[in-house]
C-alpha cells in the first residue's frame, strides 16, 4: 500500500515582529494543523530582501521561467508551489495589510511561472490583528476583503479567517476565543487536503 506524504502548510508571517500578535495567531493555526498531521514550514517576510513588483509582465510572457528580479523572493516561490496550504498572517497597518504582506502578494503575480496553475485549490487561512476594538473602523475588514477578493479571483480555497484586537506585543494571547478559533482553523485547513 503506498505511503501518503504529510500535508505541507506554509506559514507566511507579514509582521515586522517575529513574535507579534498576528504571528501568535498564526502559530495557533500551525499548532492545529500540526496536530492534524501537517508538516509546518515558515517564511518570515521581514527577514527577506524582497523588492516591489516592477509591473514589467515578463513573468507572464510565453516561455517565462519566473520573475526577473533576482532577490530573496526567488526561494519563496517553490515553497509556495509545494505547499498544500498557506497561512497568511498580518497586522493591520493604516487600514489594510502590512507593507511586507502587500509586497509579497504583489510578487505572487509571477507564481504561475513556477508551477502549473499553482493557485487553484490552494487552501488558505488568514490571521489578522488590529488596534482598536472595531474591525470596521480599524481597517481589518479592508484587509479581509483584500484576501477574499484576491483568492476568489485565483481559484484558491479560503478556508477561514481569524482576527482580533491587540495593540501591545503578545496581547492577543488574552483573547482565548481567537486563540481557540485559530487552532480549530488549523485543523480544518488540513482536514480538507487530499493525500498525495
């Protein structure tokens, strides 16, 4: 009987703080995914030198082998393709996702050059934290819509989103409901993956 490989979940941390509130939520999603049998890999965007997309469209031309920018996004592309699921974590800065997250998202324009229809069916979980108490006036809803619209367009499966208010580093830990929801989301993320 063939052995199935463990599902791979790639955690993309879009905060400048490696252990910030959004990263803590992402860690709980990862914990739930790991308990459900997944292998967890992590990319900390702040530690990488990633340049902005130049809008040259060379990545989308016939015969393209990928993005022409020779920076540290290059090793991220194959990790994104290889993963069965992504966890994307970002704080809300100025009414939307962080600059680090948006930079990464823009560079994902080139992802189809690295794999055959790599967005289709990709299972995605989102972790967001924001200041203030209201997800509407804080900009959290704007950030959520960014992900909803983008991954609807790419044909990916947005499995769920977990978010909560937290200003000081580590404050999200006090939100037990959000932390529990994050673990549950991690398990759900993996449960729907068809073994290879």
